């Protein structure tokens, strides 16, 4: 990505991949200002996972539906802490495994396990539900591993069709413990201090607007993001939530990945042609 932005400031809200996304902005000649908007807090789920593994011991052909790479890794960590890693692996060896996108696939691969079925791109809830809809679930135990909040749409794709649903939420999305930096970036965005704002998850946008509301600046922030700031969303789910918040993004990449989003955003800010999504 050659330098094309001439020092334009880009607001970012990533936490886990903060340095990576900042480096992408720097390569384009921009100035990244990254204020994490989300904290992933692990839940105390040992007893819950222990009960699940006991139930799974009697299941010949369970179904595992993984929504998230973080949740997938957390399940293995919980099993190891319980000294029941072998029980989890045995259950997975008998199971049909369905993944929402590449992140849970990668987390399973790290454990030497391959998913049988993957949702197609762009890996939104709709594609995940579509993949699950192709599987017979009646009278089958289905373990649904959620991301940082419960997704009722996915649960509704399983339980009403006769699955014996077990839901796991091993971590939760929360605001950072100290929200002063988020409050500061709300003020800066409302004043027009950024050329662009890039969101890698929909929860970042929701948290940003929550803080703006607490400051009494929500209307100002929304207006600034609509009128004076180029807004980028990593994919269709994030774009849909932003639009619902009154901030339709101008940049949504064809491929829902961080690098593709930054490439498209840099092209937009540099006045270059952006391919339709």
C-alpha cells in the first residue's frame, strides 16, 4: 500500500489487532489514532463446560456450531483447565462441525481438528444460518458456541427444528474499564478532527454511540460521521448495524477483511476509483 494519504487522521477502535491495523494506515500515509472500544471478558464457565462434556459422552453424533475463533479457543482452554481435553476431542471426533467463518476454522486447525462445513462468504449470520439449515438436526444435540453476545437468530435456526440445543457464551463484549479515551475520540470526531473512521466489528460502533449518548453528544457525533467523516465497515454485518445507527458507511470491501477494508478506505480518501461492492 503506497503512501497516498498525506497525513490524514484515521480513527480506529480495534483492540486485539490494534498494532496491525495501525500499521496498515501508516503504510498508506495516514495517521492512525486507535482507541479500543471493546473489552473481551472471559466468563467463569468451568461448571457449564463440565456439564456439557458429561452430556456429550452419551451422544453418538452431536453437532458443534462455532460462531467465533475466540469462543472456539476458549472452549479448549476450559476443557484443559478441567483436565477434560480428551473428552472434548472425543466428542468433536464424533461430531459434525459447522463454522461461521475463517476464524473458528483457524482455531480448530490449531488444535488439529477440521470443520466439516463452513458458511460461505461474507460469513454473516445469514450465511451461518444457511449452512446450518442444510444439516439434519432433529433429536440431535447441538452445541452452539456464541461470540461475545447471544445470537438468537442462530439459536432459532436450530431449536425449532428439533435440535436439543446447548448454548455456550464463553466471553462477553464489554466497554473498556476506562472509557476516558473513548470519550475523547467522541469529542474529536464531533469537532471534525478525523478524515475517516474505520470499524472492524459492529460492537465497536454500538459502544462508541453509547459513550456519545452518555456525554450528550450522540446527535453531534452521528451528524459528523454522516457529513464530515468517511466511514468504513469491515463487512456487511458491521455496515448494517452502522446504517441502523444512522451512519451508513461509504466504504465496505468486497472481502470482509481488515486489510481489504483499509485498502478500500485509502483509495477512497486518495480520490481513486473504488470498485463497487
